[in-house]
């Protein structure tokens, strides 16, 4: 058994490009596994997930252990003070479902809550820090809901790896060290200063060992008391005190807001791509609709024109993205508050009519939203926010249960305030800061209990027989949709293995200039795209953090984004 694994690993090792091997975590020969696999943004978090799988846990169990460690070792990106979406494929029923742990606005939220005294939207750096931007955290409720339905091990067991690391200490990873050093605004926020700076004012550096005993104590309470111990009692009181007494931008969250929060199970958004079928997250995320639309438009073009890194692929994907982002900005919001015309937006005839707007030779410029064949309100498109504080994991267990989970505190270190060892999110600034634009309401305006629009797109693709084929997702704010679409096309049309598809230089269009990540491939593409009418901007590094798993003969291969600290491990 062991020698068979080694043999396979060696065969793969000689047949795959070098950087795929470089992603191998210590102790593992190759990101190939026969039975179970974890792909996550930090090696310590991935280890916790694999430990749980080896103990007989399900993919959901492992996700809980991964999340609890991420909140410790990658707190700038996700944690129990944030929100998440989880897509789950259940091999027993062959059905895919989704769990919504998106933060909700407290009862005190108002449509114009981020406008200044003159009625103009405040800037993000001004509105984010403190209590006003904090949504009711959804991660704990969502994980508990998923665990009740799909967990195997006892809830408390899943907290053990994170509690041990928080109590014994862990080395600061490269990304956390970079983030602390680059996040100058953080040095003025007391909690970040206390946690991540030495007394002499220098930031903690990579490799320094740090503990978080407050976080360990919090996890112990949730481990023994369940989500009730988070949404009521001492932790809830501490959240309320912190939000209401924040050093800047005090908010109005109350104990009732926390006690009334509920995670939701939702139908995912699914659609065809050539012979495959994919499912992703529906509203309040725009991710699923946008990705199904982009791929729905692209399947009108032959695969030969969609080869990774080719001019035609980048151009066509940019055009399809423009059209999908235009619809996203206008029609999508929390479905409990706005009637999102999901069926109309995914209607094959409508997608055809949108694809017909694509000129294979010329950039269309700014796209406008379409008129989907389903009743919808008169709305104004919102302006798109850009932020980065998110993590994506994907896990498959021995039974074939697959999860894809994107989890976030919204911006870097969320709202920059901490409670009992964890950061609170700033997800309310994902609402349109303008509640009304051009005299029309915006679908994503703030309101009490409403969930802000997201782009998070945990995505699972199925083969022609309906069997699991691959799973992928990413952080990156609105760019998530572009990152995931590019990676899926590269794997399906280009046949790239996950690590190659994930490592590709990014090209994106968020219905604005075409964004090229600095690289040799893109240096060559830039003048050609310009000649086709694209206005091109070059960025020095994209904020993707894709993690993916693909089913192959005899097992699974995976990929982790070289732009972050992630790994893929398995057995
Ligand atoms: N808050 C963003 C969203 O829900 C994600 C932020 C990020 O990825 O950095 O779309």
C-alpha cells in the first residue's frame, strides 16, 4: 500500500512541473492522494484538517478544524469573528448544497450608514476600522449547522488542534509577517499594536513564536458550549462592548442582534459548461451567478479559442466578465430583501443574447447590465468595492464528501478590533456605500438584518456522469469571480492540472480596464490587447489565494496558490 503510493508519487513527480512538487508540505511526497485531501491557506491549518480526516472525521469536520487554526495563524484573512460560505457535495445523495454564514447587519443598520454629514459616501479606510462596519459574525453558526448535518466526530474534538497551537505557540508565517509589516494603519489600532508589535514598536517578524491564550479560552468555551456560547453570554457581551466602545466608529450591535443570528442552508446556483456542470454560491453572493454566466457565454466559443494564456482566451474571458460584472452590480443583493432574478440571469436564451454582444476582435468597453427575462425592480448599478481579507479551503474525505469553503473577515484584519483573541469583521462595508444612485435604489443598500453582497465563489465541477471532478475557490474581493473563472477554464479547456491553473499569471476584467498581473506572458499580451481596444493596467501581484482539488485516476491532485502560504496534503 505504502510502496504503491510512493510509486505513484514518483511517477507523478517526474511527469509534473517543478512548482507542483514545491507545494508539497513536509512529510508528503507529492500533492497526490488516493483517499483524502486538504488544500488550505496555511500548513498548520491544513495539518489540523488532515489530522481530523485521519481520526475518521468528515470533510465538514476537517473544515471546522482548519477554520479554527486559520483564525489563529492567518487572522488577517478569516476567523470566528467573520463570515463564510460552504458548498458541500454529499456522495450519499449525489446532491450539492450550500451553507450561508454571511454576516448580517444589526438592527441599528441604516441605508445611509456610511455617508458623511454632507450625504457623500465616506472613504473605505475611514469607514472600515472600529465598530460601525462589524456585521454579526456567521462562521460559528454555519459550521455548527453543517456539522449537525454532515459531521462525524464530536464537535469538541475539532477544536483540539487550534487550542493546542494557541496555547503552545506557533511561528508567524510569511504572509502574516508581510501583512503586519505592510499594514501601516494597523499600528494605530490598539488591538493590532498589542498583539502584533513588540514593546519597542517593531512588528513581529516571520518565524517568531507567538501564543494566543485568549483565543484558546474562547475556543474552549465554543467547544464545550456550541454556538450558544458564542452568540449569547460572555463572548457575545464582549463583542457588543467592543463594537459599541470601539476606539473609532462606534457601532450599535446588541446582544439581541447576536442571539437572533441564524445560518442558512441554500440551494446552490448551478449551470452547464460544455459537457460539465458546475455549482457555486448563490445570493447573497454574486459569485455563482457570475461564474455560471461567464462560462455560459464562453461555451459559445470553441475550446481551441480558450487555451490558457492565449490572446483569444484572455480577450473572450474579459468580454464575458464585463457582461457578468455589469449584471452583478445591478441585480444581486440579499434575496430576503431584493428579488434577485436568478432564473432570468441564468436563462440560456438570455446568456446567448449576452454572448452575442461579444466581438471576438474588439473590446466592447464598459458593459451595461442586461434585461433578464424575469420580473425585477428598477435598480441602479452599485460601485464595486475592492478589499482583501479572505481565505479559501477545499477538502475531500474518504467517503467522497467534498467541501469548498470561502471564509472572510472582509478587509485585512477585518475592522481591526479584537475580542477575546479574534478579530471582528468589517463586512458591512461590503454594502454599497451609496444606498441610492442616479435616483434609483441599489440592490445592495444596507438595511437591518440584511447580508451584504459578496463575490465569494466556492465552486464544484462535475463530469458528464455527475461525478465530482474538481473544486476550487479564492479570496480577492470582487476579483474572486475572475480568478475562479480563469482557473476553471484553464483546467477544463486547457487541461491544466490544478497547481498550474492556479499559478498562471492573472488576467482580469471587472468591467473596467483589463488588469494584467506583471509576468512575461502578460508583457507579450499587453500590446496585442491594446491593439484590440483594451485599456490595460499592469498590477505587480494579484491577491488570489486559490486552492483546488481535482479527481484523477486512482485519487486526487491539488493545487495551492504560490501567492500565499497554502499547501495541499493528503493520504
Ligand atoms: N468581502 C469580500 C466578499 O465577500 C471578500 C473580500 C476578499 O476576498 O478579500 O466578496
